[in-house]
């Protein structure tokens, strides 16, 4: 099966967003691993969309990704509001856990990149305990500059992972993957934001009832009050969708 453009998308704010549900997405990406076809997966949310609206280079990255999944509940709401509904929310954290499950069964090679060394190692240890079939081939913190990119890429290429998770800031994880994906050649590359903090046990994920009520952002804010400025994007996004539809500028 030719994987490129083999799934249905809906265009939101100029971004092709996958319409696949969670199960379909996991099957698709599992096949990508088996066929060794490099894929950059972006787990999109309103903050990323608004970043793209304000930053042409970031928007270019979003549009060129191999797969964009509707991670944020706000994006799912906006899609429905604009008459372009997606099948369901494909939460990035849940997607990663499902890929771990398949990868544990199939012995995937995994590389973690991002956050601090102690957090990334704790995340690796916890994931390894839960999914013993995974083979960790690298675990490196995300504190490096452009002058170290070549060394980091060489380490990843030599490790030859099936799954690469990158947890850095919004501006330095997905654009970094996009810039170097042709050199990395990893079947599945995903920017995971703060997911390593949850995997490590440093932070807790919102309880199920808050996720169902689309209040995960509030739980995150209560744990990390310093994020309040970033969260101001959410009401801006909602207002602009209501007033201007897809003409966010």
C-alpha cells in the first residue's frame, strides 16, 4: 500500500487535518513502521494553529507534515463549527500510548529526545516497565543548540529507531523534526510537548471526567500556573472562529 496521501483529510485554516479515528491512525502508523516510511506526525491544537496564523514559517511546517492529527479539543470544536467535522479527537498522549502498545508487541526501537536528562530517563524507565517489549536505543535531553544538531542527528541515525519522540517547546520540536526529517529517516517522528513530564511522573494527566468535559487545559494550568500567558491564546482562537471562521487573520 502506498502510504502517502492514503487517508482522508479536512482542510482547516489551510492545514490538512486527518479524519482518521484513533484506531485507524494507529494502524496507519504501525504500517509506516513496518514499511520503514518516514512520517512526521503533528499533534495539532489551537495554540499551534494560532502560532501558524502569526508565523508563516510555522504554518509552512504544519502544511508540509506527513500527518496532522486533531489533538486539541478546541480544534475538534472548531472543525464542527466550520462544518468540517473530524471523526474524533486523536489526543497526542493517547496516540503515543497506543503506539507503545503495538511497538511492545512488535519490538520497536524507540528514541526519546527532549526535556531534562533526569525527566527523560525517568520517562524511559516508566515506559519500559509498562511496555517491556520496546527496545530503547536512545534517550537524550533537549538542551542543545543548532551547533549540536549534526551530532544529535548522527546519534539518532546510528540508533535507527522506529519511533522518535521529541519533547521541546512549540517553536523547537516540530520545526526541528520538519527541518531534519529527510536526514533522520525515522518511520514515525512525533513532537510530544510536555508528555515526557507525564510519563516520568513529574506531572499528572487530567482525570477522565475533565478530559471528557474538554477541561484538560485547565488541569494543566493548575499544575503549571506559569502557562497562563500561553493559555490566553485559547479564548482568542474561539472568538476568531466564531467571528471570522477560517479567516483568522
